C-alpha cells in the first residue's frame, strides 16, 4: 500500500461476529486511513466485533488484513516496557 493511500479518507464499519447480533450503525468516516486503522485496532480488542474499512479508492479491508497490518506496524515486543526503556 502506498503512503499517500494512508493519508486519504476512509470509513469504518463494525459488525458483530455472531449474525444474530447485527449492528445497524452507519460507517464512521475518518480523515485518513491511518485514523481508521487506529480506531479499528480498538475494535479488535473486543473478540465479538469485526471492523471493516472502506478506503477512498473503494478497497474493502477485512478484519484479518487490519490485524495483519497492525502486527507489521508494531514489531513484537515494541510495546513492552523493556523495549520502550531500552530505546
């Protein structure tokens, strides 16, 4: 994905994992894909919710893509106290 794509608008829609628990809320609009990914990261903390992002180009980014991009953006251990103190 190109860097300029991360700066373009995107929307986030959250679905419940169980089909019986549909969220009828409209997608939330964000000024940038970066902001939408950050919001989706918070949603991923809830195992019963699935964030989906639609980019300005119309690309649909599913929960597994969002989760994978977060793992690539933050190397393992980077969030630990030891990693922060050793920098």
